[in-house]
C-alpha cells in the first residue's frame, strides 16, 4: 500500500505576531518567496506522483484569475456552499492541474488520498480560517518568517496564525535539508532581502508526544 501523504501547511508570516494577511491580500510582493512556494508545492520525489494544494474559498478568490488553477498541482477549493464532500470539477488539463471542490475541510483531507491516485503530499495553502482548522491535522508547517528591514515600515495585518498553537504543537527544525526533492532550489545563505523585507524559509515539525 502507498504511504499516506503528509499534510503540510505552507505559509508566509510577518514575525513575531505571525500576521498572514491584510484586507484579503498579502501586504508584500516577494518574488523569491513566490518562486519557493511554487517549487516546494509542485515538485515531487516520485516520477509519477503529484501534490495537492488545499485552500479556502477566499484564498482561491485572492489568486489572480490568470494564475489559477495553480499549475501541475491538484487544486482543492473548500467552501460550505459546495454540494460534495470531494469532487473534481474537470479532468486534468494540459498543464497538469485540475480543480476539485469540497464542502468539508476534514473530509477532503481524509478523502484525497483515496480518490487521487499517486498523491505524494497535501499542501494546505491558506488562508487564516483554514490554517486554524488544520494545525492539529498537519505533520509539518513550512513557515516563511518575514521581518521588515525598517520597523517603522511594518505593515498592519488583520489575519494571523495562532502563534501559541504553532509553538505548542510544532518545533522549529535547524534546516530544510532533505525535506524537498533536489530540484527545489533553496537559497545559499538562509536570509533573503527583498523589497524592504528580510526573510527565511523554516520547517516546523510536530513535537514528539513526550515533548507536548
Ligand atoms: P480562507 O481562505 O481561509 O477561506 C475561508 C472560507 O473557506 C470560508 O469563508 C468558507 O467558504 C471556507 N471554509 C472554511 N472552513 C471550512 C470548512 N471546514 N469546510 C468547508 N469550507 C470551509 O479565508 P481567510 O479570510 O481566513 O484568509 C484569507 C487571508 O489569508 C487573505 O488575507 C490572504 O491573503 C491570506 N493568506 C495568506 C497566506 C500567507 O501565506 N501569508 C496564504 C493564503 C492566504 P464559504 O464562505 O464559501 O463557505
């Protein structure tokens, strides 16, 4: 039997409060962060496997129409207005992407491995409501830890992760080494400076039972 796909939240946070959004959008534009997100969620260790990206209806709507569905990934959009627990909207297109709809976040995470063949990883890609409900279901979190270069230019945020929950359940690993297939290009020095921000890609892993 194929191993159960890991469930991984991937999120960019303004530290230390873990702000993730403002006015339904991201307040920053970070090209290298976007490239990392694309590579991390798309590439697989297996030759014939693929990943799914699961998102809330509002996050789906925040992606510019020309960029969705996200290519080469199974896109799953959850909304209580959908009629099915999990159903494809259309077959795989020429870019290897497709959209599935689900009216239940927990059921979709259970059903995806049963219904999508050769599924390697399930990436939970937001937003706030979805991260809050999946923190107890995820095996890992990939957090891009962002800080403003100039504190006076710190943007105000209105959507946050619960940093207490993150720190209680997960432990920050020293490195990302080995977590991704080799074709995911990671920066040579951990800190990236771009557009007035300094940021770092970090891996958080569920603490062992005795540590919790
Ligand atoms: P979400 O993207 O989390 O979507 C919320 C919607 O998802 C709900 O309104 C509902 O849709 C649906 N939903 C929620 N829970 C369930 C469930 N259990 N079962 C079925 N459907 C469910 O919205 P948020 O407003 O919380 O987050 C959006 C914000 O997050 C934006 O600011 C965005 O930019 C930011 N964001 C930030 C990221 C980052 O990495 N920093 C990544 C992604 C988003 P319906 O109302 O249709 O029923």
